[in-house]
């Protein structure tokens, strides 16, 4: 698929357009807001100039990418596309309206994709006459830099559309992880305990947030600690994802959101973007307690909950073991894949650690995934 259309020229749409044009496709960007289109055009020119300055591309390549990208103001202009990727506001009714209108304009073979993070692809596909042509293509922010793309076939999607889509995204030099159409797909589901278990440790008063961050970086090798990362993402965004995953999973206690984070959003302490979240960016940063014994206990608790979530995603066939591990290393820069990490720490250790937490709290969030228990019994390791 070489003629690409992107609907919505905000953060994600602009990044996706850059990826496709860089890979040799012709790209049309459409937005209802003329200013958003002009901003997107300016930002692409800026980004490419910086890449030229750094010697990453030459002037000819910059001109080629700019010439391959056009900015259009009607949906009708997208009629000759092979693939349309929608990256507009995260609202099901608005997306369904755009998809049903779009379908009347494009050819019968055009693949229609959504970059949604939280809506079901099946519900978007159901707005079309030919739902088998609809698929999820979920990029990560910033799209040109993050290697991972989750590809999500809906229950209606045809095998041919899935094949064409994975081929195209691989041709764009991205790592594809195919995920089942379930809340949070892979990354936004499997990553939840990084935040929620860290918040729980903090709420219990076991350690302060600076110490928890220090523990995850020092012992685990994570680039950012959970509290730094939540501050970076923005508590409004991060809290909403947690709440959406929690409600979408019929209130499974494993995904329960945290009051601590909710209060921050209510107070307007949204993180870096508002100058204050857990950390106050106008003050000196709090110092962690650099106690490696305490840090190891904190790390063990958070990592085993992450491993449990990854194992359960495998158990429920959300994705393959390889795709689950790739998703976390290439989508959110984890230092290791979680299933590979489980092998390294030992499956028996994981089961015992989870049972110890369950024994302590008697809360369902600490239930051990059946796949870990079975592998421990059979003395197996994950094939990643
Ligand atoms: P954004 O707010 O930066 O951009 C959305 C753009 O869509 C705006 O320019 C707006 O004018 C345009 N738009 C709204 N309604 C439209 C319509 N009916 N027709 C045409 N254009 C319309 O949003 P962002 O962050 O780029 O997100 C877009 C989508 O990507 C959402 O579904 C979001 O959930 C998803 N996503 C966002 C990520 C992020 O980190 N921001 C990561 C992965 C997915």
C-alpha cells in the first residue's frame, strides 16, 4: 500500500504521516482544523531541517519527504488512498461518523485503520458496510522515534487485511506486535502495574516516591521511575487510561485506579506540563533513601506484578510471547522483555513472590496467573 491518507494532523497524525512519507509513500493529511494542518506542515519542515543539521538525512531526502506530503481540506480528497489511518479525537461517536462517511468515498479495496488507544476496533468497524476492511494500527508517541506499532484485527477483520497491514507497517521499518482487540491492547494493559503497584507501595507508606523511582532505576534499569514517568505522561492522561482499562475489564481489581493519582488530577497537579505532579519542578528535587535492601524489595514487588500481567496476556492469547516482550521493549523502552525477565528471575520465584503477596493481602489483584503456575509445575520457561 503506497497511497496513504492520515485523518487528524495533531501529535499522532503528523508523526504517522512523517513515518509513511519517509518510507517512500505518498501521504495526504486531512484535518477539519486549518490551523492544525498549517502547524503540522511547519513542524514537519522543522523536524526535517533538524535531521539535516544533524547529518541524519540530506537536503534531497528532506525535499523528497516534503514533496511526498500534501495537506488537504476535504475527506473527498482522500478517495484514491490504499490505506487511511484515522488519528482524530478519542471519541467513539465521532470516529464512527468519520469511518461511515469515508467508506462512501474510497474504493472497495481501501483499508481503513484507527490509531485509537482505548476504543474497541470492533465498535469502529461496525460503523462500516465492509467491516472486514477495518483494523487498528496503534502507534506510540513520538511515532517517528518509537519502533513499536500494535496491529489489532477486530473480530470482523479479514485475514487479507491483517496480512497487508502487517506487511506495510514492517515495510515502514517498524516492529509489529499483533494484539487481540481487548482493552489496552498489549502495552497499555501490561504496563499498568508499573504505575499501580508503585502507587500502592507509596500509599502504604512503605517508601516515598523518590525512593521508589530510585529503586526501579537502580535495581531494574528502567530509564525513568514510575512517578517520574507518570509526571511526564501527565496524570490526567495516565489516570484516564487506568480508569478506562479498569472499567473495560468489568472492574477487575488488578486494574484498580489510585485515589492518590485522582487527587493530583483534581488539584490540577498534572505533572511536568503544569509544573507540579508528584515532584514540584520549581523546587529542589527530593532525595531518595539510597538503601539497596529496601530498593530490592520494592523492585521485586513491582516487577513480579508486571511479569504476572505479561504472563496473563499470554495466557489469554492477547499476543504471542515474542510480541508481548517486543511491545514492552520497543513501545515503552523497558530494559528487558517481561517474559524473558521472568525466565531470568525464575518462574518458581515469580509464583512464590505472588503467593507471598496474596498471602499477605488476600486481595484478588495479587492472584498468580495460571500460566505461571502451570509452567512452574512443568518446569518450563517462556519461549521468547
Ligand atoms: P490531537 O488532539 O493532537 O490531534 C487530533 C486532531 O484531530 C486535531 O488536529 C483535530 O483538529 C483533528 N480532528 C478532530 N476531529 C476531527 C474530524 N472529525 N475530522 C478530521 N480531523 C479531526 O490528538 P492525538 O494525541 O494526536 O491523538 C489522536 C488519536 O491517537 C486518538 O485516538 C488518541 O487516542 C490516539 N493516540 C494518542 C497517543 C498520544 O500519546 N497522544 C498515542 C497513541 C494513540
